[in-house]
C-alpha cells in the first residue's frame, strides 16, 4: 500500500488463499490504485476465471487504453497457476461441496480440474482411470456422482486454450517480463497455486504475492488459526460501527458460524445493528440473534462418532451443550445412528448378497445395491436414500462389529438413565459415555 501511495504500483498482484479474504484485499488494493469511486467503477474490469478466455484477457492487458487513467484487470479464480500438484486439493473441495449440496462451488472446482486436464468439464466422468491418474496425479474413484451433477448444468466451462498450443501462463510471464502498459494493472485471485510454476516465481520477482491462506481441517492448530482470523474480522467489523463485543461472546459466535469468513462478517454486522445504541455486543445478544442449525450440528456429532474420532466428537458435544442442545437430544441422535449402523453391519455380514470389503462405489451402486434392494428392500427404507451416502455408511460400518454396536446401545441406555436420574453433570455423562465406547 505504501508503494501505491507513493505512485509506484506493481504491474501485477497475486492474492492466494481464502476467497473472501482475497476479495477484501482486492477491493482495498483497487481503492488505493483508483481512489475515485466513480472512476474505479468504470476502470476495474472484473473477469470470472471459470469462464475466462485467458488469452483474450492478456490481449486486453497488453493494449494501451484510449483514455487516460489506470485500468485494473481483476481475475477471480484464476487457473493460470493450476497443475496436477494442486488437483487433489481442488478435488477434495469439490467432494466436500457436493456433500453440502453447494452446486456452485462444485462446478467451480470441476471447472478448474477440467482446465488442468485440458478437457471439457462434461468429459471428466468419461476419463479412464489411466487418463485421470496422468492428468491429476491421484487415483480415480467414487466419481459416479459427477454424471448426475454435470448432467444438470451441461457445459459450464471449457479448458483454457492458447494459439499454437502455448501455455497461457508462459505467455503471461513473457508479457510481464517485457513490461505491461504503465496504466494497466493485473490482479489475480486464486485459492490454490502451484508455487513451482515459473509464472508464480515471475510475479514474486516483478510483482507482489499476498498469501491469505488459512490452515484447513479441524486439528487444534488449524482451529486456532481459523478462530484467530475470524475473531480479527469480527473486531474489525464492529470497529466500523464503533462497537465491541464481550470477550465471552466471541467464541460462541465463531462456533455458531463455523469457519466461514463471509458468515462471520454478516452475522457481526447484524449484531451491530441489533444492539442499536449499545456500545457492546453481549453473550445474550449472540445467543438471541445468531442461530446454528441444530440438525447440522447433530449431523456433525453422529458423523464424528461413526468415524470413531473421539477428540472431534468431544469438541462437538461440548459445543452443542454450550449452545443449549439438551443432552438427551444428543443421546437420541446417537442411538438412531447406532441402530442404522447395526442394520448396515447385519447386511454386510449375511444374506443372499455378499458385501466385499473395499468395494468401490461404482460396483456398489451398479451391482451390489440393486441386488440388495431385491432381497432386503424393506430394510433399506430405514437407511439413507442417496446411493453415495448409503455407500459411505457401509464403508464406515466396517469399523464396528454387530456385537460392539450392541454394547454401545447398552451404554447409551445407561447414559440416558444417568441423565434422567443421577443428578450428575449432564456433559460429564455424555463425555464418559464417549470415552467408554470410542477408546480402542
């Protein structure tokens, strides 16, 4: 920012990491580069990387403008830094987004993979195992859901192409090294980059790289980093309203919104408006205004339990308790999940259809599931209806025996009895139950 204020902007800025944070920083850079709001609205060219013709953008970037003043070419979700090195990360994001029914993010991730493989997005399901491995450097498995997702949207994206087969990243690098028109600024935003690419190293040398990546996952270190970032966003947002938040209220807010920077900011803005003239947002304000889907939270609890992830299930149970979910509701949710696991474990063990450990999803969906519906259709009515969700339950049920699940039901009954009659702290009863059944 100092260089910009001194009239020495860089020709290219690369913002890497969290999408929301990148957009925020991009707006700040644009404001510094073009202070006049009206001019900024006219001279910032927004480009969607998922739909972009990278060569067309480059041609505009290299062209001197007919009018004076800076021109910013801001490319969101740029694919210039993608390679097979980041393909697995993008695929994992697509899988998570599919599980959350976030079709927009799914299509965005699949579009990025298509660009890496240099194929049309709707050709992804038809790639052979060998082609998939060569393009992305990880094995192709559990991809049948792609057909259903892509069938609903058609061709949403095509690969980046360059004349003569040249790599667009190389063309951009040459343009940057040769020098762009003085008033033309390139701003690239990308969640994932291959830092070994020559273009990335070129921007390190000739421009500015701003790393806004935040640790993924639910480990203690990752959660600490995520919470610190969100807490800072909350403080900044409230400061704009001339307000603060009670210290005890911050972790409650973060737990309810999860690691979603956009949600954290939006909920904080609502809280600031909700308290009116009051200078501080209280714990009561957060509990009153910011709700968390009980169904989503209970789903997270049962999934962590099914995965036998003791540390995570203890954390989620504690949060549910703190947010007012009655322990008996947790017991009921876990009991329902254990009964489903018992049913699946029984189906895995016997019957006219044999379940083979390690069965892939295509084999499960096209061979095992139709035969199972014929012989045990009435049993399946009690289980998830979506084929992939049912497949994952069959996979996870392998972590338990029918006998173990029977013992877990007995422990659940005992925990329920203690909750109703013992007078012990409810959270202690829940935690004791979890330790009993999940410690190997």
